[in-house]
C-alpha cells in the first residue's frame, strides 16, 4: 500500500489503574470516524510507567491483551502499545502488536532505564522486532531504546517506519525532540514517537510532544502538552524518492550486534 493511515493517542494515564485506563482509552477511541490501519498507544498504557510489577503484571492473554484484541477487531486494524507482562517468573516491559484476527507479535524493551530502576525490576529483551503491515516494514521499540542508535540502525533498509512508544518526562523533552528527527535522517525512514501526557504517581510530568518525522527530517505531526487522538497518513512514494535521491544506506557500515 502506498499510503499508511495511522492513529496516535497521546493519552493521560491513570496511575496503576488498569480498569480505569482501559475504560478511558476505549471511550476515547470511540471518536475515531475514519478507517485507520494502525492505532498506537503509549508505553505501559494500562498502568503508567510503574516499577510495581509484582502487583500489576499480567500473564500473556490477560485482561489488557484481551482488551487489545477487542479493539483491533472493533476498528479492523492493528493496535500496539506496551504493558507489564509476567512470564516464567520474570517481568517484562512488553510491546504487543495485536492484529484484528487475534494473532500478535511481541517486543521486550531492550534498554531498561537504570535511572528509574527499571533494570532492577524488569528483564531486558534480546531480539529486535520487524513486522509487516500492508507492505510497510515497521520496527517498534520502547522509550529509552531511542537513545541507542546502534540498536536501531537500519541495516540494509530493514524497515520503513521506526515506532517509539514512550513515557518520556518533560524535563528531558529537548532530547526527545532532537533524537526522533535524528533517527529519521540517519535511517532514512519515517519515525513516530508516541508519548503520554500529565503527571504520573511519582509526580513526574510528561508533556507529550508526540510527533511523526519523515525521512527528510521534516515534521508531519507534532503535539505538545494536551491529550490528542489524531489520524494522519504517511507516503511510501516519499520514502522511495528519498532513498533513490540519497543512497546513504547503501554506503553505511555493515555489522551485526551481538
């Protein structure tokens, strides 16, 4: 498909309240009036960025994943975001890529945020995920991963869209607004960064600043401060044009990350 239609929800999250978050998210998504191919929710969208994994973690196929499956069927699209999952006695900050037919893929956050003690609670992921959606190759990652360009390097044009779901604090929003365009330019791809808004249970404020950047580094969408449910399109024609005009990926260093 030459155009991919995407809906981002820069949401306020209720601290450690799964039921209230799922109810609010479902209600707000009801205002979607046009067909969309992909709905994106923030990191830990059902709880906020909590280290209280022992209390909040769900098993695979639990309440939040069931809710995702319902929404994917409801809108006949993929829905994605991360949540707290318990598996084999370990906790993961896990992104779920849920399809309308109930099948799904998973990505466990590779880089755990040591400053927030995430690395003392959760287990790091080992594998990068690249999924196909209507002919678009998409690489979804989580928040802190954005700071590590080697992990995100687009070797051999592996992906067309880098997707970052986050709970990124306002105090470092200048880094967020710098790194997202940098990843788009260096990887010659679209980049979408989807953040939350509002204070969390630790009184950390999140200013949103969700955005979509095209392969030239230009802003397609940007929204600070407020909750925002927004649908927009990205163009494969523009992606192909950029890579033909500027064959930088061809000249990149080849490597495998151990």
